[in-house]
C-alpha cells in the first residue's frame, strides 16, 4: 500500500488539493458559461441558417464553416488579441468563453439543423392537414421530434466542450490544466499531476454524459 501511495504521489497530491480545487472551480465556470452561450448562439443561428434567402444563408454558411474548420486554440488567440483592437478590451475569461461558445455554437447549429431536416415532410403535411398553422406545427410537432433526434449528438458536443476548456490555459487562465502545470513547475511530478488531472476530466465528462443519458431516456419515455 505504501508503494502504491508513493508511486502515484497520493500524499503529494493531497497537499496540492487547494490549488487543484481553485482550478477545478474555474474549469466548471468556463464550461457552464460556454455551454449556455453555445446553446443560445446555436438557437439564434439555426433559423437564419435554414432560411431560403441566399443573402442570409451564404454569410452564415461561411461563418459556420470557418469556425468549424479552424483550430479552437487559434480562435481563442484571435478573441484574446483581436477584440481589444476592435475596442473591446475584455477579460481573458470572457475571451475564452466567447471563442469556445462561438465554435461549439456553430457545431450545435448544424446538429439542430440536421435534426429538423431529419423530420419527414409527412409530419409537416399531417400537422397542416389537422388545421395547425405553420408556427404551431413547428413548435408542437416538428421541434419535439427533432429534439429527441439531436440529444445524443448534442451531448457528445458538450462533452467535447468540457475538454476544450483546457485550451484557455494558453491565455493565462488558471483553470485545472494550468493549475497542474504550475504544480509541475514547482515539484517536477509531471506523471502524477497529469494522471490526476486526467482522472478529474474523466470523472467530470462521465458524470455529465450519464446525466444527459438519463435525460434522453426520460424524454423518450414521455414521447
């Protein structure tokens, strides 16, 4: 047992728990804020993205493709160094959240769009034949079905978002990963620290994934 404790550096990690706790809290704050921002941004984008007006669709399509196909780390740098040049001197926290929410919002927008388009035209026709207006058909028939289809991919995307919060350490935010790097610089215990951080991320994403799974099961039972 003593060999196990010494090998994994458990006693050493216990002494560093306050530092890790502070980083963990900041990671949770970044993840939660970015999730809300990404979901709101995606819902704002999906309507115009499905518009029949090309003057609206094409600029949004260019934006979505740019954000989806460039590295998130680069977007974090663009947000952190670019926004002050536009007269928006935001904090590193907000710059990181904006970059994460922007990229994942673009991915979620496409997930929402695919879910809505996956609902068959017969559902639209049936709802309209029952005397519903297009608005009522959309909110009472189409969107509930589309939401059930997109719950799993939304969950996957949000799990990726949680892991991507580690990238904001590049702009000096002392979240969980950077907290670990600072501990390593003082102690040199890189293996133990990175293993401990990996375990925390695994616990965090697994717990979040299970919560989403229970939500999905609950919604399908109510269908």
